[in-house]
């Protein structure tokens, strides 16, 4: 629904309180394994969560006596880790995780889902290998002592012994996930597994590190989510940004990067609200204003949020510039209330797009929003993606060499240029 400003602010604040209380409850009593007070938990990987698709498929049906194996790519490393599992949008009263592990991939085989059995670590929940998680909550596993380098692939396997019902998931992950019958948490390979391009229930990973630099959260849409980037290649612009931050530490500190991009996401409209007069889609998520509490204000150590949103509000909802600006202003206010820096991103052009509907009127809206982004005091800094990627000879279009082919999403080179455009000093 499109809720009034005061109610949206209240809902977001309530979401933060619920998430924070559930995380504290899950982590209390956890084995710390000699964790030093000089170390800090830092978010190293995350994915924005949405309801399962109402169109059916694995996200809507869920999993019964099945294991899910998901591959994630961290930003910063650490000496220990913990996993965040979310059933924020579950419909069943609870889900049961019967067994869970984390491991390194087996680099001696061609299958990215194969794991190195010598690296397998059990994931526990207050000392137990299984847990019943209530719907609408997040939980953290107990800390696991495991040395993780920067930008490390990790393989998380979750076994669901009883029906989960519709899932909480992340749509179009640009990374294959695998599922099959039975407890496969300590199985090296999963031949014959079904494959999907989604993450299920897995919401984040924190690492314990010295000289932690906090985290940078990217609140975005399909452009942040890396649509049309190389599948499994970690070529999204937030991935490239993480590489730049690692190569350019400040005072020995490097922030983690949390990609909270959700394909199709809008600032002020939920996924099921109309798109160009037609039906919506649950999997494109609640509005960014609602997601802000769970995806940005709650994760560990977020110090900066980069807001890469607004183009879907223009072409999906035909929103006015004033409505989009009001939504961006609210994101800024709520973030600054939590002492989080806010970085805005200008909206790139999309004329002739095969994935979105362009009109001169919508182009005027984009220009007006960009003018606000470049000049407003609502932001602690601005990244001018529009200037970097537009065609100088035709500024309503993307530069051809950075266009993935649908004329709205960049290709790998375009995503790299986006990351290169970010002034790293704004993030630290």
C-alpha cells in the first residue's frame, strides 16, 4: 500500500525494533570462542529480502525434506562469522531448520556447488544444530571460528525437514542456488539438484575483524542487483566497489559492502501495487521506505547508505518528481536519525529501453529528480551515474559501450565504471 508519511516512518521504526530484538534474542548465550573486545562484527554480505512470488515456483511452494545450497561472495574478511537467516515474509507460523553448515567451495571440481569437506563448519543456534524460527523474525547463528579472506566465496547449506510454506527470498541473485531431497549439509556434491537464480531465507553474513570499518549498504533496485551482469561472476557494481575499498583502505580500515538491491524495487510503492496500470509482483519487494528498517538500519555496523533508486518509480508508477523527491527525503531523514551517512545516486537514462517504458514526460521527471539529487542538502555526497554513463551525443540514452543491450541496465564494463565513479572518501 502507499501509506502516508507519518505512518511509513512509524512502520520503519517498528521494523527496526522487531529485527533488533529478534537478533539479540538469537545471539544471547551464543558461544563466543574467545572473541576479543577489540574486534567488531561487520556486515560482509547481504541480500534484500522479499515475499515469495505469488506466481508459484519454489519461492511460493517452499521446501519439504529438502536442502538448499547457496553460494555467496563476501566483501571483507574476518576471523569468525555468523549467518543471518530471515523469515520476515513467511506465511507458516514457523520454519524448522534441521541442520545447517558453511563451507568453502571445492576448487578442484567444475561444479561451483561442490564443497571442500575439510572446510565444513556446523552452524548452531544457541548451541543446538536445529532451530524453530517464528515467522516475521530474523535470527543469527552462533559465531563460528573460521578465517575468511576478503572476497571469499562461501557455501551455505540449509536443511528443512518439514514444509516451510512460502519463503522469504531474494529474487534474481545473479548466482545459482541448488536444492534437492534430504539432508545434504555435509555432502560434497549435489548431482541432479534443481537450480534457481535466487537466495532463500539467507539474509546476511557478518564477520569478526580487527580495525573494522563498518559497512556500506546499497539500497537499490535491479541496477544495484546487477541485472544482466555475468551470471556467477560477481560483476555487480557493489562488488566492484568492494574491490576498490579493499585496495584503498583508510587508516587500515575497510568497510564491508552490503548489496540491498532488489530488482524492480520502488521508493514509495510495494511490489503488488500496480505497474503501468497492470498487476504488480510480490518478488520486487516492499517499498524502499519500508525496507529501510530491515535492510539498512538493522544490519551490523552500517555507517553509510548509498541510495540507488527512483527509475522504477518513474517508468512503473509514473510518479511525479515531487513524490520521488519526498520519498528520497524520508530515506535521508530516517537514516540520519540513526547517524548513518546518506549518499545519493543520479538516475541514468533509458530511452529506447526494451525493459522499461520511456516517454518525454518521464524523461522530464528523471531530469528534475537528478537536479534535486545534485543540489539537495539531504545527502552527504552524490554519485553522478547519469553523467558517467550517458551518451554525450544523446544524453537520454546510455553509452553503447556500457549498455547490456536492454538500454537501461549496464553491462559488466558499465557496472565497473559505476563503481569507479564513486568517491571513496564519501563512504568513510
